[in-house]
C-alpha cells in the first residue's frame, strides 16, 4: 500500500491534500469491525505517515481536522504503544475545534482502560485540557474513572474528576468521594 507508488492511497498521500487525507481516515474507520489482520497491520504505518504529513502544516485548520479524525483509529489498534499514545494526545488536542463523536472515542478509550490505564488517563486528560468534555454515555466515563482508581492511577482519576467538577459536571463526585482517602500508588 505505502510501498506501491501506483496505489491509489500512495497517490492520495503524495498529494498531501487535507480533504483527501481525511477521506483516507474515514475509509479505514468505516469497516472497523470487518478489517482483516492484513489490513490492520497496515494501519499503524499509515497512521504514522498521515501524522507526519499533517503535522508539517498543523496551523492549517484542515490539517487539524485530519489529526482530530485520526483519533477514530484507536478502535483499529489492539495496543496503545508510546508512538500511538503521542498521536492520540495530538488528536485530543485538536478535538475542540473539530468535534468528532466523542462518545465513540470514550468507548474506544474504555476498551483500552483495563490493560493500559495510565495511557488512557493521559489521553483523557489531554482531551479535557483541550476543553473537550464528552457528555454522552455517562456510564462509559464513570467506568473509565473507576478503572483508573482500581488500577492504581488515583492521580489521573482525581484530576479527571476535578476537571469535570470545575466545569460544573458532578456525575463523578460520588466515585471521587469514595476514593478520596486512598493513597497514591
């Protein structure tokens, strides 16, 4: 795909047109439940190339939109490694200007929370610091915070609770109070 100079994806990437790059992101996202392992293996290299291209012109709102949309690819990977962590934090930084369906993003974060709680907490905080406060599927947001507490990420969980509270959202108050006396690990 990226090695074949005659492939359509290669040509679209070579054009560096943000609208076309956005279409690539959405193309891979659409059949997320039906991707073969062969295609899944190509997601991360493609993700890296797209981040590199749009980061060169990150002041451009169209490039910021592509970065934001790449957050959808969290559903396409089995593990958040250090590289994808940085890409997802970058995506979270630009979500405010280009609202994606954050309920799905929270759902994707929840899927990773049991095995990668610290990374999920970092991404979630980056999203909140960018003034993106998902407000749909309360149970998913509560579950993420509970998992963070259960997995020894009290500091991250407390910060998420406090940031929501500072914005007038009190749905995490009970869980925060329950863990208030817990010590940091």
